[in-house]
């Protein structure tokens, strides 16, 4: 893999302090993994999405939504999430 295209790990604190710089690098095609305490928690990748990416995102959302009980309120969902 080309070293210019290598995914770089950046700590959350550093990412916060250097966000503008990271965004410029991302616009240029670089990708970053943002970590918290050494554990990957997010990815910063170029926003170039193909229609296949958008279709996959839509399909995942529809699948997720189909598993939600329609009688649950937003508050119920938040409370359920807190139990995890």
C-alpha cells in the first residue's frame, strides 16, 4: 500500500486540536482512525461516496429500522440503550 494512502491513527484529543488540518488531509484523500485510550472509535475518510455506498447505507438503515418495535417511544429507546 502506498505510504501516502496509509490509514493513520490519531488520538481523540489530538484530533480535536488538529481538526482543520485533518480535514484538509482528508480532502486530499488521506484516511484516519480516531482512537480513545488506544481503541479505535471512529474513522475520518474522504466523503467520496458512490451510489453503491449510499444504497448499502440505505439497506442497512431499513434493516435496522425493521427490528424496532414501532410502539416504542424515543425515550424508551434511549432508556433501552442505557441498559447496554
